């Protein structure tokens, strides 16, 4: 019986660990597209740089390549909409970016559950990139949050 109780307790803790981002609400594709059109969202792609280069939601930031710069890339307004996504409904990698935004104090963080696979299946436009640089004009009202690399030579 003691082993059974230990097993149940272990499963509860493991499930709680996997559900660490349960507080992150989902955003629908229609809501996300409206926010993109209104330039009122920061989108974080958590699929990895290779996948990001192959195709991402237009305006998304490659979180994996820029996670150490996230505080500088997000807008000063902590109520700004921040959306994280990864591969699809079964993917939970988005939680790393969503949790990072929450830890930085952002209060309007959402998850686009269909991920890049659902975005592509819907026929929505997909951007491709040969580099992982942060776009100079991410479609958002908070464009002051993005800065060109002052040390870069053009």
C-alpha cells in the first residue's frame, strides 16, 4: 500500500510539472490574425532555429536564438499581448517562452495551440528566413522595444 501511495504522489507531482503552463490561456487563429493585423502582438516561435528558418508565422521571433535577449525584445508595456507557439497541439515547447514572458512580468501571455502545423494547414501565410536575426519591424505597436544591434556593421 505504501508503494501505491508513493506511486500516486509521484504521478501527481509529475503531472503538475508538465502542467506548469496551465495558466497560459489559448488564443484562436482568428484572434491571433486580428492581433497581427492590428500590430498589437509579439509572437514567439519555439520550434528551433532550423524550423524557424523553414517557416514561421510572419513577424514571429525565433525564441531559441534570442531567448537570452527576451527582456530587451519584448515591449515595455507589461500588458502587451505575447503569444508563444511551437509545432502543434501535442507540442509543449511553447511553455519555455510563455513562462519566460510571465517571469518577466507580462500579464497577457497566450498560447497558439495549433502551432506552425495548424497555421500552415489553414493556408495562412508563412514567412521564411535564411538568418535568425530579429526582424527589424516586428508587426506590433510596441516597435520601440526592438532595437537594431548597435554593434553590427552594415
